[in-house]
C-alpha cells in the first residue's frame, strides 16, 4: 500500500510541475471531498489532542520537557492545556537560561533526573533541573520559534513582557540569538557550526553516547542549524518594533541566508552538502563519500526557512520520493539516504536504517507535509501524509521513529510526532475552509 501512495505522488508531481509554473495550483473539489471523507484525519487528530493533554514530556521513554520537541507541538499544547500551563513551560527554559544567553535542551523534576547529563540548577525553579546536549545548535532557535508559535496561537503578546531576573522575555530572546553569534559562529563561512551529527540529530560519532562536545569532537557546519537560525530570526523580527534591532537582525538573516546558499547548496546535485568541516576535518575515513548522502530533515527545514525556489522544492520532493522507493521506507520522514555505513558511529543505535541514521521520523516528515501545503502542493501533501496516519492508527500510538519495514522504534507517546500531524491536519482544514 505504501508503494501505491508514492506511485500516485510521483504522477501528481508531474502534473503539479506544469500547474505550479502556470500559477493555477489550488486544492480542487475532488481532493477536498477525499480529505473530508477520510476518517483517518479526525481519528489521528483526536488521538493527538488526547496525548498532549496528558503532559508535555517528549514521550514515555523521556521524563524531560525538551524544547526541540515542544516547539513542534506548542500550538496543540496551547489548545488542549490552555495559555497558562503552556506559557509556564516556555518560561521554564528562560529560568534556566545562562548569563551568556544559552538555552538548555530540557528540564525534569529534580527527583527524576537520573541520566548521565551535567545538570543545571536554578533558584527560580528549585524543584527542577535542566541539561544541554552541547553537540546541538538548535536549542535557542527552537525556543524562539516556540514562543512565536505560542503567541500566534493564543494572541498572548503580553508574554513577551514577562520578567525573569530583571529581563523581559523578548530581551532574553535577543540574548539567545546573540549567544549563537558569540559562541557558534564561524567567521570564515559566515555560518553557525555544531558537532558532526547526522542531519538534525544529536549524536556525534566519536563516543558511545555522543551528546557532548569535547576535545575529540569534529566541528562542522550543516544546513539544519542555519535554517533553524534563519526561521528564528524571522520569527523574532515579527515580534519586535525596535528599528535598530530590526536592522541588525535583518542584516544577519540576509547574510546567513546568502552564505547558506553559497557554501552548502550543491546546485549540480540539487541537494545540500551534509557538512562543511572546520579545523579538524572529517571524523570519517577518506574513502567514504559523505556528499552522496541526502539529508531529508535539513532540507525540510531549509524549505521552511525560505531557502529554496519553487522549482527546487519540487525537485527536492521528487528526490525524497526516489529515496523512499530505494530504501523501502514507509514515508518521506526517512531521515537520510543512503545511511551512514555500520561502524561510522560508536553509538550502536546509529547502525544502518536505525534511529537518526535512516529511521523514518514522522516528527520531521510531518514538517514537510506542512511545507507542501504552504506551497500549495496539496495532492502531494495528502498522499504523503497517508502512510504516516496509517502507521499511527495501525499501532494505536505515536512513535518516535519507524523502521524501514514500518515497525515502531524508540519511544511511544511521542508528542513531537503527534504535534506535527495535528498541525498538518489543521492546515488542511484551513485551506478547505479558507
């Protein structure tokens, strides 16, 4: 059944290629009828609302509230849990913000913090502790995006004026952005850097666990971190009125966008390079051609950031379908193709087609659905969401990721997956009612 979906999508892509260039693309009545009569949409929507109403932790294998996860279901959280509870969750991250502006990954009740993280304390939240996976460069950008989405969903603009240690939220958002420029900006390329990870992942190859930068890490530049930064700056700019700050951050946004295009986009292959390596070079053997790997998640995020043209979006989507067909994956949520060969990462969870190394993540694939809707590729969005809905219904749960043969992987009750599917369904409804 999955292959049937993607055969239909490929046909739809060809038809859309003509319609998109003629400026006539729109959701037709037949598609509206199909969506409105498809019970899977309302079933998964209800499942998502029920799950998020039970709490904000990432999943049943995670006790933490993670900002990169919360960012992907903040609108749903606002609906089912209300403004106050959702605002408090966002404020918690600012309570743990450090003097240099950096934001933690997540927080957890103090008596439940039993993983090997280097935990932080805050006298503003004495019953909680937080931690930061330093291989990542997306905690600050995720929080800014989440605040923006929260305000869009609730209209609670006063949230920006709440004060923590004498600083308003909006001021702390500026501090978070500035931290990235101060601590994670490479002047040679004019882009942000992080550890070498797989696409948007949070595991580096040099360690059995691999979540913390150290002397063995290989710093690198990738598309995901920089696309997230661009989205966050755009969100921040929409919330401020200070002309000096607007000019400053608009200039940074333009420079990051231009440099991303200049250094990371491979125009010949119509894809993003996995990494630009900095002073220590690549952690992988010279015989390994990493540039052959296609990063789905980073490409999804780049589209959301506005970094691809309409034609490039269509070509990228077609490449994703081809990767799904070659790999046998359930959906375009496939993280990367081909995967990194076994043994490239000391963390054994990152074997071929496992976890972030070729697992199928609705949590990210659902974001591509949203971009397809935004770009009026409605047939593609509909046909691409179907296998995601079917997996959730078949297993009666939202899972962290799926194996190539469609079996659950990682945590159940995975709220990020619930959030992106719920939002995609709302976007379909908006276009139908629109």
